């Protein structure tokens, strides 16, 4: 039999064709396995793309985010507490429109009203002042495992809406306090608390939506500054009952204390920066007193430049009320006054307003105030006192 040899070019062509055929069969088989059995062998070679997204990367990011939330919730929840209130039992008489009076019993039973978090293993808990504002009531904190502790001491700071609770306990799991001075808009955050005063240890997530916000706190009937300045805005679901709970970063560190929600809005909540709390804690641990802040004693509303121009009045702090017996009242400050200067510094909303300049003083400092009253400018001298409950 005659032996034949393929020419060199023909040999290369057939070898290349065979390799190409094998590759084609592999691709086709991989595609069939991918669609029929979900084996996805092609993902080993190529990132899958659907609707413009790299699905492998997207799935990895989602799994990573889930893992972060789960890890933080598991580590921090033992340090988050529910705050309960119990008011004295009393009988309330109500008029019955069909004749006579009816009565009902109010109080006497414990009720979940807020949240808090443990900052010291020996029994220090941080919450909001407005959560524990009733001085006639008694309070308890309840940990994740259901253990109840009587609150034996409360130190309140209404100017920052912060309170420190003391309980008799040892070996508690304390949170790690983070840093709120370097936060960024868009940063991922996690909130834990007793939502609606009913659902304990509810976990929600979101981002930081804004920084340096100013919000109203309290009411004109309270004797305290009614604005919280430089608070954190978040779209993480914050509900009544979350007040006093922690706002956490992805490392599980507390960066804020949840304090309020915007009325009539969806997913607009606010938190007090943790650095404010850290300053107060250091003072509390050193002196045993959370509050030795300078106190002026007015409720006020800052007048913006636009408002001032529209109403033909100067910029400054419009006094709603001067608290009876306060340094402001003793110096002659009256409702409807506008404080335009504080120790020579112009009071402007964009510079932090009255709260900012007061925070830089000490109790006992004598300061000069320029006050606009009915078209006249007065100069008053005020001695700031130490704030007390």
C-alpha cells in the first residue's frame, strides 16, 4: 500500500480545525450545561453580564453587605437595651357625653419607651434625655436576654438630649465607640433599637444622607435650648422607640445616638454625633457629674439672613422665652428680643448659632450680649451658670 504524507500547510490546517472543533464543542456543551443545569462552567473564564451588570461582582457585594449586617447585629445586640418606664398609678375621670363621668386607670404598668446602649461593663447606659424626662417615674433597662436592671441614677443633658443611666451590674458587654468627626455622606450605617416601643432589637440599614443638620428639640414650654446642631441625617429606618439606640458603622462602632425622625417624612432620621457623648462620658467618669455645662436659659429660634431681610430685623437668636431665674432672665432678656452679638461675635445660623458660642464658654464666665429690642440696641452683661436638672 502506498503511504501518503500530508503537506505541511494541510497538516496545520487540520490540526487547527480539530482544535477549533474541540473548543466549539466545549463552548456549546458549557452553554447547554449552564442553561439546563445551572452549572455555569463559563463563569470560570468570563464574568457573566446581565442588564449591564457584572453579576458575579454584584452577588459578591450583596453577600458581603449581608455578612457585615449579620456580624454587626450579632456582636452589638447584647450591648443594646430597651428602656422601660413605670409611672405611678392614678385614676383619670372623663366626662361621658351620654351623662355622668367615667374613670380609667393610667400608669402603674411598665412600658417600653426607648432604647439605649451599654458604654461601660460596670453599668453605664447611654440614651436620650427625652426618653427619661419624667422625674416622677421609675425606669428599668432590659438586655437582649431579658434581664432587667433598675435604673438607680440618671444624669440628664437637655442641651444635647443625652442621658446617662447607672445600673447595678458587672461584666456587661459594652459597645465600641467610634469617631464621628470624619463621617462621609453615603457611608453605610446600621441602627438597632426597640422600634415603636414594641419590637425589641429591630435592625435597619441605610446610609448617611446628610451631615451638619440642625433640628428642633423639645418645645417652647421647656426651659432649654430647642435646637440640636450638627446632627447626622440618615435614611435608615428610625421609629419612635429607637430613640437612644446606637447608629453604627460597618465595623460595629457607635457613631451616633438615634434621636428623632422628621415629622411627615419617610426615612429621614437623625442621630447625635458620638463625639458629643464621648466628651460627656469623660467628664462623668472624672467628676461623677455629666453636666457642668454653661447655661444661659433661653429658648430661641435662629433668624436667617433671608428671614431678617424679609422682616426688616437683624440676624441673630430670636428669644421665645427666658427661663425664670436663669442668667438670661436675671440680666433682663425678654421674649421677642433678638440677641445679635455674644461677647462681640455676630450670631449667625450658618456659624452654629447661639448654641455654638455658648458651648465654648464655661460656667461662671461673664459675657456681653448685644440685644435688638423694638428698634433699639441694648448691651447687657450676663454671668453664665452651671446647668443642673
